[in-house]
DNA sequence: CTAATTGCAAAAGCTTTGCAGCGCA
DNA sequence: TGCGCTGCAAAGCTTTTGCAATTAG
C-alpha cells in the first residue's frame, strides 16, 4: 500500500495509527482537518487511538514534509496533505469552509517585495476571509 | 490627554490600566506586542496590573477598533495600534523582527480573486516569512 | 451611589510530555 | 530481542472567566 512506502521513506515505522491517519488525510473531505477532527474520525471508525498520538503523528508528518500545518484564526491548527502544489486559502467567515487558490502574480510580487527589502522569502501565509454576497 | 478621549469615544471608562496600556502601545518599539509583553512592561514600570486585565483591555481595544490582533505562528497573539493604514507583515525567521509593508497590486488582486469566486472580501492576512541572505 | 472595572485565582482549550507497556522489524 | 511507538494521565501555555473588592462618573 502506498501509505507504507511514504512512511518508510520518512523513516517512520509503519504502525496502525500512522497508516490510519494517513488514510484519513488522503480521503478526507474537507481536506483541512484539526487534530480533533482526525481523532474523532478515528474513534468513529472504531480505532482505539489516543489524541496524544494523533498530535504526535501529525507533528511527525509535518517534520517529514508529508503534511502542512496551518494556523488560521481560531485557536486550533489545521492540517492538510502536502501534495507538492503550493496554494493559499480562502476561509468563509459565515460557514467556516476552506477553499484553495493559487495566483502567480501574487506569488511573484511577494518574492519581489522580500528581495527588495534585502531578504530571502522562505515561506508565506496568505488567507482571504470572505463572506457570501 | 489624547488617550482619555479615545477611550471615552470607545465607551470605555478612563481607568489607569487602560490609559497605561494605551500609552505603552503608542510608544512601543517594536510596534507589535504580545499580552505578556505589555504585562511585563507594566510591571517593570511599577504598575500593579494583572495579566487578566491586560487581556481584557486588549480585547476591548480590539472590539473598539483601537488595536488589531494578529495570530502569527507561535502560539500567542500580538497586538498593534490601529492607525487606520492597512498593512501586511514580514517576519524574519532568524530574529523574530516584524516589518510592515503595503502593496497595492497584491491588495487589488486579492479583491479580484475573492470576487471571481463569488465572495466579498472582508479581511485578509498576509505574512511573509523571510531570512537574511 | 451604582454600574463598570479590577486583581486574584481557578478554569478552559489546545498541545506537549513522562512513563510503563506494547509491537514492529 | 530491542528500540520505537502508543495510550493514558498529567503538565504546559496562552487566554478566559467567576467573584468579591474597588473605583470612575
């Protein structure tokens, strides 16, 4: 199975919690889940995994570059699978829904701004908060 | 004094903690402070104000539109005086320093992206994480 | 005078950590 | 077998809240 290889490649033992969590992230809709969301999904599926393990696994996945952690407003982090395609986010303040977008012009402009100030851009976080018209 | 008027205008009683906190925010360098930063500054100045009060006052200031709360990475919120001029932020991952910038092109592009998706842009958060070259 | 405000301490919410036992390789 | 991993419970951190005492208007 695909998950096993990704885990091994990351130097992580192939354990049930890790495989299950990876599967949940791969098949989840919406794609952005909090640790609590993952934990609940696991419990609902009858898996006996602790919340601490979910946090540990997600943190390991992040370190391994398998997932990305976002700190949107609201106190809790959300995670999404890193598919290698960078994108930014749109959060609807009415429904909480999260959408993704990518805009070449904004990306380039950000790079230029950082460089004009004598820095190297290593990362960025752009979130548009919107509401329905 | 200027602070008193701003407070009265916001419908808040002019109390010592509020005036002191407002003064700290007005004169602070760097401009971005956490609740803890404000609290420490107060204590160092010999003021007997509780941390809970700092949080309450900052939250009231935010509701009144006097300050803006940011949730940069790192678990704790930072506050800055709202001078009416919108700007985004650059955070140096080496030093933790915070810089401000404003880019008309990015602003316009964001608005267009939200509208193209049928939404109304109500707010946005853009942070560039950079390092020294 | 009276409602708003404050300090303290306790509680809350998210996340991390210590530890003994379990399980993958 | 041996070290990594897990579950549980406890601890950590930032932030919020309850409450009695204090204070602004």
